C-alpha cells in the first residue's frame, strides 16, 4: 500500500467510517475508492480536493508531502511559539539573577514564568509526540520537533498495584516523551505497540518486572 492509501485508510478508520460511506461522500463508487486505499490507483485532482474537504485535512498530508494533520500543525505552531518565548524568558532571568538593582519580587516573577513555560512546553511536546507516531509513514529523522531525539522506542510497563499495562514513548536519551495509552491486558498493550511498529517501525520492549508508579492522572 502506498502512502496515499495508508493515509486514506488511517483517516477513515480514525473517523470510524466505512469505505462505502467515504466513497459516497466524495462521489465515487465503493470499488473506485477501494482502488485508491489499496494503492491500485491514485486520486485525480478533483477527487483529492473532495477528500481533503471531507476530512478537513490538507492535500499535502494525503500525498505524504507533510506529516502534519491540521491539529498537529496547530500544536507544532503553539510549541514553536512557547519554545521561543521560553528561551527569551530564560535569558531575561539569567540577565537579572545577579543584578542587585532588580527586586527579588521581579526575579521571582520571572522564575515563575520560566517554570510555567517549561510545563506548557512539556505538555505540548507530549501531545505532539503521542499524536504523530500514530500517523502512518512519517519521517521522524526529518521532523523538526523530534529529529534530535530519534530513534524512539516504546516501553510496555506493568503496574503491579493495578495489573494494568502502560505504553510509554521514550527518546534516544531514555527520556519519556509521552505516555501513549493504558490497557488492562498485556496482549492488548502489545497489539497497540505492534500497530505503531507497523506504521512507523518504532520498536518496543515489554518490561514485566517494573514497579514504576504510574498512578499520576493522564491528560
């Protein structure tokens, strides 16, 4: 299946549509739509426009020229803005930290702003990571947000207290990027990890003997 077919299938399943339903909405027969999803035919320009309008996604995303859905593009722009703001605020804080002419209240206000921005960056970084690895056929090595943190790896971790299995995404420095999901059986957790591996080749490891505390509330 080519990249167009992969993304058509991913969008359809994400929205829980049947092939017949999608075909009817874009003016194709079911068999005509199936040929595109199975990689046997490419959409014509007018069909591509209809698909883009139907899913409210860009044609660049459908064609594989971009790895960003509209939602991911919004997160990417927000993240870039926050990272830029954080760098500026950190510099301001360092510039005044040893300056006796600046009041302690002003320094504390800057310190609080730095902490707040770091939390926001972490939040959107996790949200971005969690979403993008589910998209089929992405190029993480060229991704402006994650390229310095590949290869990524998924860890399946059993929480002994609940018996549930947590799936986390970690970078090449063994830092957690995101907690992906939680399943009540090992089999379902592995099924989820296999889905990510099939889409983007991200390997996974099962850690059955972990006693990590995973009790913190999820987003």
